[in-house]
């Protein structure tokens, strides 16, 4: 099986940050990342406090995780741009292999 070296990125935000559409638009239209996934968590905590969903209270401030990967040449400028609008500690990345 042929593989390609990629960088995998995960960004953590909350719904109330109202950053999701801005980030997705940038990654799609400017950075030309091949694709992303967004996951909505049911619970989480961090520097913005505890966020949780229950059957009684459907919170609109749940944690979101945005994941994407691409070549190093595409990811590095995207990370530079994103670190200007997102706290750097909310962005994690690692090297990986993808099927080519």
C-alpha cells in the first residue's frame, strides 16, 4: 500500500466562540485543505469552564473539535494563519501517514 506523509490537525473551540464558520471557510476557500470534519462533544472542560449537555438543558456552548489533514506544504501556512485567531494551546497537530 502506498502512503503519503501528512500533518493531522485538531482544533478545539466552543460553539459560543462563533469561530466555526470562519475557520471552515478559511480552510476550504483559502487554505484549500482537502476536507475537514467537525465533532460536537457532549461534555468537556477547559480554560472557559465546564460545558455539558443533558436531556433537560440543551446547551448551545458545547465543545467542538475540528479535524483535518493535508500535506506539510498546505498545513504549515494554515497553522500560521489559524494561530493568529485561535489560542495556540487549542491547536494540536502531529505527523501521520495517509493512504495515497
